[in-house]
């Protein structure tokens, strides 16, 4: 996994790359993945995730009983974080693709995310 970029420079890079890389999304299907989350200057916490990439650039990322529902648009994505039927959080963010890794950040909370997709399941 690529190292997380720090500070304001990372936000600027994400914003600049988001438009150029908006069409890099993978094909519809299921993927094994790894999701890393970092806050402030702490080291990222990473773990396995199941990804269901749906039509219309809708994505479900599941880690245990927590589900990130993503909706990718041309330069931003919307995130709804669910645990069962309870909504835990919701935010919009700029995003960028770095190879098979989707990067985005919740600036209000100082959280950075990297979703590294593995091979598509058959």
C-alpha cells in the first residue's frame, strides 16, 4: 500500500488528481480489498474489506458489520457509513485514483482513506 500523504499538500494533490482520474473506476463486480484509515498524524489502520462495485459508480465496502456506501461522481464522492440499519456518518470528499487504489479524505474529521482493490472475483 502506498504511504499516506500528509497535510494540506495531500488535499491539494487529491483535488488536482480527482478530475484527471475520475474515469479510472473498475468494472462492476466483487473484489477483495484492503481499506486503510488514518487520522491526524497517526499511522494508518488497515484491514481486509469486501467490495461490491455496482453500476452507476455505486460502491459498498464492508468491514465486518460496518458498510461504507460510496457514490462516485465526476470529481467527488459521497460516503454514508452504516452499521446495520444505523447511519454513523455521512460526508462528501474529493477523490483520486492511484493505480488500483482509491484515495479520499474527510477534511472535517482529519481522516484519510485508501481503498486498495485486489483482483475482480469471478
